[in-house]
């Protein structure tokens, strides 16, 4: 959405091709084209959609007279993009968003435990190798992803471009203190130190690690509360975990899914954003938190090297004990917390959506030029 909006502001036409099982192949709005499909029949993956018959559906793409295709997935729409690129001679750009080794557990825990490397190699070869062969330029969102992509059969022209965020919109949505106090009163958490997780509630996010350490910290200092915002396949498991650890609704609150347009106040009331995941390819929620003035307490991961400035906008932990100690430190040290909040936004200005869109546009121009040169070279040789 961010990229589409900024490209349109720059004067370009943008069309989004996606899947909705409840719609036949048709245009619902001038720039969003839906293809019929079906929901993945695996309980932990049932928010994902697939579509078949790419060779037939590719005819729909033709009438848009595209200059370039930017592929953002490895499944049904990837097949459609490859077919359209070949058939209509359209240059292709591909962004890798997901490191699939972190998701093998959803397919089969047995496969993940005993056949992780060979299965990952097969999965990557089947899904990504055809895209790599067709795409002129590839994009990854972080240096961590760049260092790992060889196992996904990606090579050639690869660029590191962090995904941009509408930082100005986040700032514009900031509420005044009165409204934030009303939100705290509504949840009966006024006067407490507030810790927040916001994101998909799934196993690879390691929210159970956060809950374990929080349970230890709140027994030492009860003046804290943990808000878990989001939905996902692990929600009921985590609720049971909290119950087993003796955590009450006064100590941990599972708030479910909240629309992006409504999340800023939750970031703002939080004294720190928590995350123990090491599966992120960039970590957009970390940047959103910082943009809202919320410092980070997060498990160290290479992807965060460009985001976290220790002592300036947050802290790392490496184990449960370090996390527990940081929770207690934040709860007891108002001066340290105040210093961090004053410097959070300055640390992430480079992730502004305008810089992101300009970088992607430059990739498009380079890709179109390289694609034309490659075609000319091919015909010259013939």
C-alpha cells in the first residue's frame, strides 16, 4: 500500500493483482484485479490463498500494457508473473520478504526436525529458482536477508532496500495525553509500566519467551502490564500459557487484531515494545514503535543491526534472565526511559516512505534498461 500510494503521487499507474476466493476473475476497483482461488487447507496457514490456471488467467494481464512487473510472493501470483513476463516480454523485479526455513514447522514438525536442510533446499528450488531465472533484478529488505539468500537460489543483481513506512502518518495519528489516559483508564492500566507486543501471534514470533520473562518480573514488581496486540494460530496456546503461569487479566491482556489505522495509541501508551523473534526479514513493527516514541526491548538478531542503537532507542537481550532484568529496569528507572523516548524517532528517519519509493523507482528504471540491453544483445548475436 505504501509503495502503491507513493508511486501514484509520483505520477505513475499502478495495478495490483491478487487473490480472493470469494470473487471471480474481475476488477473490483480501477487498480485492484482479483483472481478467484481457494484458501490453503492447512489450519495454521488458512490465512493464505492460492489460485490455479495461470496460463489462462494471464490474458487478463495483457490488457494493462505493463512496463514492469514487481513480484512480492512466491506462490500463485509468482507463476502468473513469470508466465506474463515471458509471454508479453515484460521485465520482472522480485522482492523476497520471507525466509521459509522459519515456516517449515507449519508444514510438518517432523520434516522440520529431521529433514530441515534437504526439504528447505527442495522448497526453495521449486518456489524461488524459477523466479530467480526470470527476474532481472531482485530486492531484499535487509543485510541479514542478503547474507542468507544463496540457499534460496538467488543470485545476479540483488539490491538491499528497506521497506518504507508512512512515518509522517504515524506522527499525525498521535493522540494527546488526555485521550491516551482515557485508553489506559478503559483498560484499567493507568499508573502501570506498559509493555507491548504487536504483530502476528504465531509460533515463530516466540511470544511465549516474552510471557515467561514477564511472569517472573511481575512477581517481583507488580506495577507492570503486558499488552499482546494481534491474532494468529498461537493465540489460544499463549492464553493457556499465561493462565498456567498464574497471570491475571490485570497483568496480561490479549487485545486481538487491531486495524493499522487504530494502532498508534497502543504504541504511544507503551513504555517499551517487546519482541523475541529472530525470524524477521526487516522488522517493520520495530520501526513503527520507534516512530511513535516507544523504545525497544528485543532479542538480538542481525536484522536489527541497522535499527537498534543500544542505549539510544532500546536494548537487546539474549536470554530469559536478561529480558526479566530489562523489564524490571524499565519499570524502576523513569530517567532512563525518558532519555530513550526523546531519541527514538531520529533513529529511523531513513525508513521514510519517500526514500523507499524513490529507491524502488530507480530499480524499475535500471531493470527496464538492462532488459532492453539484454534483448538487443540477444538479437545482435543471432
